[in-house]
């Protein structure tokens, strides 16, 4: 940062146009002034934001979903997550997504941070929550949503990440952000 508070690496928008509007994503192309004074183009996706929930059962296992992801043509192991609706409070979104996708409600919630999964081409942010004190009340899947639910011990999740079996960025980031709060304590 400079003495005047302006980041010397910042770029100034000179013009902006929306080039695609989909159901979920909106693509923009901006002309920008570079720190050197030159001009360039930036294309990026605007995303409404999302939440991810590290849901811990009373026995310490974590709730996971196995879900087919079309862009990559295969199923992935992921933590429960979902898009924030316009004007929706992030905790309300986390409660809704946990209930809809897993059928659980939680008595205890902790917000542990935010991640930005695609900073080179998207403004998406994902708010990270830990949910504990779980009670099963029945899922409410969205139309066209198909997934399998699993519960995995913390050690198995960590091993699967290091083995390259869990590769979803939001899941990896949320797991490691939550780990200090969910790591099993050694017996005394």
C-alpha cells in the first residue's frame, strides 16, 4: 500500500459489459487501466456466493456427500454446500443447505472464515461453518439433486485429501480451517 492508501497493484475499470447471463453465473468483460498506465481486458464470472458446512456427528465423524459433477464427468466426495440466495443471511443459508442436503439440523454453529476458490476468474466467496449437536430430521433434496450421504472419521478425511482422493477445493479448505476445532483429542 502507498502512503495515500491506494494499492500500487490495483487496476481501474474503464468499461464493463456483461457477455453472458445464465441461471447461476454471469460473465463480464472489463477494460482496465493497469498500474503501468497501459490497458488490458479482464473476463470474470460473478457468482452469488455460497456456504460450506463441516457437520460433525456426536461420535466425531463428519457428514459427506458423494455427488456427480457434470463439468468433470464424475462423482466427488464433498462437504455439504450450496449457493446463497439473494438477500439471504449466510447462517440461514448454511442451516438450509445442511437440512436440505443431509437431513440434519444442528444446535451449535460456528463461522470459521471465508475462502475465494477461483480468484483468477470469479468473485465467488464461500463462507465456512462448523455444525455440531446434529439431529436427523429428514432431507429435502432439490428437484434434480441426487447424492449419496456418508460419514467419515476425521483421520480418514485427512488421509483421503493427502492421497488425492478428495480434491474439491471448498472441502479441503473448509476441512483444514475447521480442523483445530474438530480434531479428536488424545485419550488421557
